[in-house]
């Protein structure tokens, strides 16, 4: 059995907890990676970008080419859970699958159709369809911090002017975010996060709780999830190029759910470059990865197919703002230089402390003899 705890986030249903993939039925995959060597800043709030080789930035790679370069192919049905374990025994990522309930597949199909319907009403600019992650429409909803902000704030996605039906981008995206289907998927993802990285999940929960206590006017995307930010990636083909999300928390997890109609055995794979694995990624399934430090991308799908995705994450700057007493570095230093100095000294070992928030399989799965009692 898996160890599970209540964490007090409103909206979690008992069925979502109980039906989350049982940990002791999971298939472990040992990766060629030591997460201690991933490119984080010392304070662990962000990752260090690693320059891309020209052939990597071009895209268009195939499974066969990657296998020829020493990558391991992980065949996945999108249901069985695969924890990815590094050389030190840490669970650094997980193929979390999906809820074992036919109605969950129905919710995923409904969300896919809703995203397709709402996209048809958008009047997009080139910058919204061509960006550093690839060439597809992408809109972010939730909390951000950076670019000179004095405190975290909610993003206002896209053009706020009325579209063809007199509604704003924000209104249409809110319609998707608040849909019962997306709320259910977010709840499952949060349950999987808590199950496979309970200490890291608690770290997120505590920081987000302090954030909302300091800024109660900022409303959540999901009351059933600790992730404060989400991105909706729209059709026709979500194929990310090799990239890192360096502004996310370095040791944090990003949750990714694939949707659409495509043959996952032939395309849509997710490539984790540092770990040298290429993973089949079926529609309706979820993967959690440290997207800041591990470079990742997707393989192409057929021209006749369609793939979209939904991601959740948190900017590292939000954690730093909270750790600074809910204030900027400048204001912290100005208000209490001695405490600021002590905090800066502690943060020099932040990456090491962050790695301790990962779990081992022994911590997640009760010994078999205890299960048999």
C-alpha cells in the first residue's frame, strides 16, 4: 500500500485519493542520472540554463535516432505508474498515469473538445503561437513573480480586448480552468504529486498557503491543487522543442497531461534529455518532472493527428518572495539586514536541502511484510 495523508486542500474527493495509482504496483525505472548534478542555482529557486547544441534546437528527432545515441525507450500504457529513480535512489519524476475510472477518460475527452471550441473563438497574434517552447498556441493563467514586480500577481493572458463574441481571452480561459473536467484532472494530479513526493508537496502547500495569507485577493486556479500557475497548450500539434523552464523552482515538479487523438507509440513521446530516456506519452495520462533542471521536448505526431496539453507549475521567485518574509530581496535587506544576511547564508545550501525533499521508494511503499499483516 502507499502511504497517504490528508493535506487539507479543499476540493479533493475520497475517490480521487483512493483510486490514485497504488504505489506498490508501480514499475520502477532506474535512470542514468544523479539529480545532484542537475543545473540548479545554489539557492535552488531557479535553474541554470544549459546551451543547446544546434542539432538539438532544430527538433525533428526520432525514437530511432535517440536510441542510437544511448537513450532508453520507456514503453508506457498511460495507466501503470512508473517512478523514475536516480542513481542515489531518489524518485525525481513519475509517470503518474490516470484515474482508473471510465468517466475520467470521458472528462479528458470533454476537456479536449472544450479547448478546441474555445480556441476557435480566439484572435491570436504571432507571439502567442510562436514562442521558445514551440510553434503552437499557449496561454498561461495564474500567479507569476518577476520582471521587477514587488509582489506576486495574477497574469492577464493575451489581449484583454473583446474577441469576435465580445469576450476577453481571460474570460474564455477562465471558462476552461473552472470547468469540472479540468478541476477533476488537477485534483488527480495533485493526489499523484502528494503520493510520490510528500515532502516536496508539503513544501509547495506551505509556501502557497503563506502566499495567500499575505495576498488574499489573489484567487487560486484550483482549490484542489498546490500549483499556483497553469498553461494551456492548444492544437493542432503541441510539440515542444528541447528546453528548460529555468524560472520554475529548480527541484520542483511540473505536472503535464496530454490530450488529443494520436498514436502514442509512433509520436508525442516526451524526451528527458539529462536522464537519457524517451517515454511514450498516451493521451489522458499525466507525468510529473523537474522541468526547470531537466531539458525536455516532444517528438512529432503525424500530420493527421492532434495533440494538446495542460501543465501546472510554480515560479521559483514566488518561493523566494515567501522565504524573504513576503517581500522583495531589496525590502528584506533594508528592513532587517542581520536576518537578511543569515537567510542569504542559509540559501547557499538550498539546492542540497531541496534534494532532500525528494523521496525514495522505500519511503513511499510500505514493506511487503507490513502489507501482509
